[in-house]
């Protein structure tokens, strides 16, 4: 769970990215599994996914993804839902609903 520096092209300053989740709950040479918990109104720090990944919503919530370029994406994640995403995006996730969001994010190495 180390922070990763990223050059910010527009300001010339280094942008520091946070971890993908709060805790790594499993890792081997093929996958890394993160625990994610966001209370209503809580936001993950800006982060980047370097690997393709699956998100499994253990307890769903109404989330919003905001990319580094300002794009806002509504990301309702129902309990039990699974989504696949490609790597590379720099974004943050905010729980805009009124329920706690719990998920496992599985990075494919």
C-alpha cells in the first residue's frame, strides 16, 4: 500500500497517488485482492490501476468515479455484482449513497 508519484503534465508538479484499496487480503504471483470499504460520503484517494481487475460488491452502494481529467461516471454497484475493468485509469471513487460500500477488488497480474 505505497503511494506512487506521477508527473503532473499541466502544473509541472509531482502528483502522489494513493493505494487501490485499504488492505491487501490475499496475494500471490497471479492475483492481488484488495479490501475496499467506503462509508456514505467517503472517498478513496486518487489512484491508478496498473493491472486489469474485477470488482466484487459484497455490500453494494451508489458510487461515483471521477477521473483525473474531470470525467464523472455514475457507478451503481449492486450487492453481489461483479464488473471487469481494464488498467490504466487514474481516478477516485466516492460513495454518494446512504449505505456502506464493501468490495473485493481482484487485480490480475
